């Protein structure tokens, strides 16, 4: 997809991965409108980005990116609102806006899931559950047989642990085994930089030749689509999950 002139609406764009994605999109000529709960930080980011990239009128939304997320096991209900309820609501609003069968011009909806949407992690069970929920929501919409008539594609963006404020402010936000998480996250190649994650995001957006949905980010050029689904291998045994 050529991003020049495309309208992108992105949540959680004030800092971290969201800001990295915003800068990457702007560098390719896209028009980006972002929102964030951190109002003052968002205003400062907006001013800095407008100084670098300029400002332009925003028209239709061609790409919707639900990127906002929090990790706080002590406030799991709030986390569910931000990580699950909000992206579902925004996705369905974007779908109504984009769908060609109702006068729209099609588009792309991307939900940031993280690699935890494809695994389990005892450090943060509620956070992991929120990511599994959005992966299931996104892949379910993508399999809708009328989606081709709507002209809308769905993608899950699943980055590795990225070196952001969300990770660095994790202390006191996990219920147990913080030391175990810190040991795991500080291991060699455990984290990606924001720029590395943003470049993988551009690959996902620009290459729309695939009909696959789940884009798993790995280091050293090993990123790509995976298929997380239940498969009945022999007609007798229980179905198994495969990638």
C-alpha cells in the first residue's frame, strides 16, 4: 500500500510505540490523527511532529490503528476497558466508516496485540487475557465471508517486548514475580527498540498482498505472518492449536 496521502487514525500516539508508529507513517507521507489519554504529553508530541512534518487537513480514515494499551494487574478492570472494550468500539466505528457496501471506500484496521496474544505469561495474566481477546476479535472479523464486499482488511500486529515507558514503569503493576519478569525482559535480544518495531509495522501496512491476519514481530529479520487456529489433524483426536 502506498501511504502517501492516506488518512490514519491511531490511538495511544503520544509516546512509546504509538509515537514511533506515528512518526514512521508521517515519514511515508500519510496524514495521521492520533489520540491519547495523556493530554499534555499528546499536545507536546503534536507540536513536535507538526514542526517536523507540517500540518494538513484530514479527510477520510483509510487506516485505523488501535495501539493504546496499559499493563496494570492491580487495576485489571480499567485495563480491560482500555485494552479490550476501547479497541472493539473503535474498530466497529472504523468498519462502519470504511465499508464499501455502505458508501465507504474500504480500508485497513490494525489492532496491536503483542506477542502475548499468542502465548501465556504468568507475570501478567489479565494483560495476557486482554491480548488474547483482541486477537480473537480481529481474526473473527477477518474471517467474515462478506468482508470482501466491505473492502476492509483486518490485521493483528504482534510486536515483541519493546523498550517503552509501559515496560520501564512496570514496577508495582504486577501481582507477583516481578523479579522473574525483570530477569526475562533483560535477557539478550528480549527487547526491541521503538524504531525496530515501527519499521516492522510499516512492512505490515505496505505489504497487503497476503490474506493472512496475524503478523508476529521477531528480531533479525524473522518477522512474518502466522496462523493461529484449531486444526483437527486426524478426525479422532482433540483439535490442536498450530501456527
